[in-house]
């Protein structure tokens, strides 16, 4: 057996690894470029991120920094998060360019709207948390602060809190995409999704109780959108199924040609 016949099967794997490395490098370069462009606005970005809490703090009260380097690194972390979000379309494109050659044409038609809708829904979830949920949560926390206690939150812990909430609400708003994908792949049917509705409602409130602070309003603000988005996923999956059925009726499969 010659050396060329032994090395031939490993060549495609090496090519895939080289392509993966190239896509990862481009992804990192996109994030770094956005980070460098946003770095001069680091303080403004942090002020924007801290605005929901600052608006709820009592007069003559501000956040504190218990770590020596926190006043520098926390705005940098916020800027890095913003750079990741700004460069996310470029990152998704690099992922798409890597996996697209291995997909069939019908899979490509499915992946493109799913990726775009995932990106939009994640951004909507973050905006929902920032503009609607955060003011409610911080107003509640400021209202239950005991008399004689100064509500002075550490900026690093505040950043960790809002990042966790952003991820939680962003992932929650991905529910329609998950439901449609499961239905499209044939893992579950529309009838099964409908029958699981009571369990989803209970699970939504359980997840909301774990993720959000222990107040009823913020839990409802997470659980209700989760249930509504689940219903939206059922509607979209039923719409896609009916559209596919209509296309099949309009273009029935042709029988194979027979030879005389």
C-alpha cells in the first residue's frame, strides 16, 4: 500500500480544520475591531448599562467599586459585550460560511431565516429586559431596602447581574425558533406541542422563579412572554406545515417513467 493511499483520507479533515481556523480568526478579528472602535465610548456605554439602576437609587446615592481595578475593567467588560453584540452578524456569517458547503439546498433555505430570526429575537429579549424588566426589578429592590441600609451596589456585581438577565431573556425569546425547528425536523407534531401547553405554562413560571429576583412582578414579566412565544412557535409551525402541504398539493410528485 503506497503512502498516498494512506494520507488521502486524512486530507479532507485537515482542510476542514484549516477552514475552521480561518473562520475563527476572522470572527475574533471582527470582535476585536468592533471593540477597538467602541473603546473610546466605554464610559458612555457603562453609563447606558447602569442607567436602569441609577434611576431607581435614592437621592445622593451611587454605586461603589470594592475592587481597585473595577472602575477600569467594568467599563471594558461592558464595551467587550457591546462589541460582541455589534459583531454578531459577522460572527454568524462566518459560521454560515463554514457549514454552508455541507448543507443541502432545502437545509440552506431553512437555516437562513432561522439564524436571522434568532438574532432578532435575542436582541428583542435583551431590549425587553433593559427597558421593561430592569426598572421594575430595581424599583422593587429599592422599595424593600430596610430603613438605615444604604443601597450601594458594587459595579462588578451589577454587571454580572445584568449579563445574566440579558442571557436569560435573550434565550427565552428563542422559544419560537426552537419550537419551529423541532416541528420542522419532525421530532414533535403540532398536536403534541398543543398537548404540552399546561406543562409549558408551569415550567415557564418555575424558570422565571429561578432566574428573576423573588418578586411576583418580575417573574410574571418573564413567564408570560415565555408562554406567548411558545404559542407563537406553535402558530408558525402550523403555518409552515400548511404551506408545505399546499406546495405538495400544487406540485404532486410525478410517477417514474416506464419503458415500453
